[in-house]
């Protein structure tokens, strides 16, 4: 329908002025339409509702579930992979897959999807969030006792270069020895790992020197940034001077091949934080720590490492029989086990 505010004036102009010529009528209509379009106010009787007022700054804001403060807990169960590591894996290169005949592409896709789902479903840390909001990124509190060898899971293979300028894998280096493994990706993370295993821990230094044949320290520096990796390569000489020549092959610089699955399975949810693992001679993770050493975490690490060294020496000497535990030791073990289970998620 025509707008009555426009039609009514035109009707008066055209039909009530018979003495006006056709040309003058056209000019009058054009002039009148220009005046209508230049109006400052809307002619419609329907107006939009006013915008909703902003919330008062003093009003309480509901906190989302993801914004809740993250509080690290002790490890409730072993972490790691269910399959033993293999040298030559996790190189960052696409591995050639063997063709399997007799099955369709759809069946292969379903099998691969099921395999990935099962692997991620076993992940202990898949529900951990907001790790940077508490204790300088600490992800978990170290377990007070080492995990039993029968229940422990495996430490994966890392592929990189060592200070000997050789491409190598961590699996052959860790095989057959108890290893204190530091994993970090920044100077801040390295300082956090050193709060467990650095020069201030004189007890660890003495233990490593006395048991070189069964115990060692390994560093894994994950540097995926090409520019930082190039700068790090320029200072290899400085890193060599800080270590004995026999330890050059135990310092790894890893540039690729560290997947999200590896990070989350090992609890390395924060890439800037440092981590420490006690890995036995069979590549199993028996103890783990993250962030800065707090409370008795360093003492727990040393007790676990000492116990692992005693066990491997007992096996090598052929005296694998354990001494019977006293009642006090049994009570202590039970209480510590309850403390670990209480921290399970």
C-alpha cells in the first residue's frame, strides 16, 4: 500500500489546482518528493526496541567451568604407553605402511579410527585443563613412591641429534640402565627440571658417580622452532663444556616427531614447563615430576632412585629375593599407597 503521508499531498496538488500546466505539475511533484526524502525523522509508526543496557561492572559474573582454578594432584596410576618403544619411530617423517590385502579402504579406516580412539581413551591427562593458572604451570604432584615394574608403562622413543653431532634415538641409550630423564623446551623449563636434578642436588650427583654402570642422567631438549634450534646449534660448544665428553651422547635436541598424543600421555600439557622421569632398564616410567620441586618431591625422587638401583644390583648379583618387610614398613607402604590413590582423578 502507498504511504498516506506521500499520497495525500500529491492528490491535493494535482486535483485541486486545475489551472496549473502539466510541466509545472511535474516540477512541483519532483520538488515535493525531494523534501520528503530529506526529512530528519522516520515516517514509520513502528520503531525498534532500545538496546539492552550493559551489565553493571559490580554485578557478579558467573565463572565458566574451564575458568575454575586448576589444582594439581598426585599421580593416581602409572603414566606412559602400553607398547614398548622402538628405535627409529617418532622421527616426524611419514612412515611407509605395509599394504594389507583382502580388506577394503572402509575397513582399514574403521580399524584405524578404533585404534586411535582406544589409545586416546587410555590417556590419563585427557581431561586436565588450565594448567598455567597454578604453581607456574605445574601439571601434577610427584608420586611419593615409585610404581611397581609390573604395573608401570613405557617411555616412548625420541629422535633427534646429540652433542656428538649425530642423529640418534633415546631408546638404545636408555636400554639396560636406570635413567633420570629431564624433558624441557625452554630455559624456564630447564631451570624447573634442575630444581630436581641440578647441581644443588649433591645426593643425586654422588649416586650417579658411584653407579655409572647402572645409572645415568639424560636430557631431552625439545625445540620445534627452526630459528631457536639454529641458535641452539651455534652454542653446542658451550653445552659441551658444561658436560663431560662421555655425556655428550646423552643430551638430545629434538626438533620434530613429538606428537600431541605423546605430550598428553606423558603429562607434558604445558610446553614451557620442565619434567623429570625415572625410567628403569626396561624403558618403564617408575616415577615422574613436573614444574618446580615442591615439598618432599625431591626426597621422593631420591628414595625411588635409590630403590631402583638396589633392585637392579640385586638382579645382577643373582640375589633377587627381597627381605621380609617389618610391620612398620608395611604400615608406611599402605599409608603412602592410600595417599596416591586419593589423588587419582
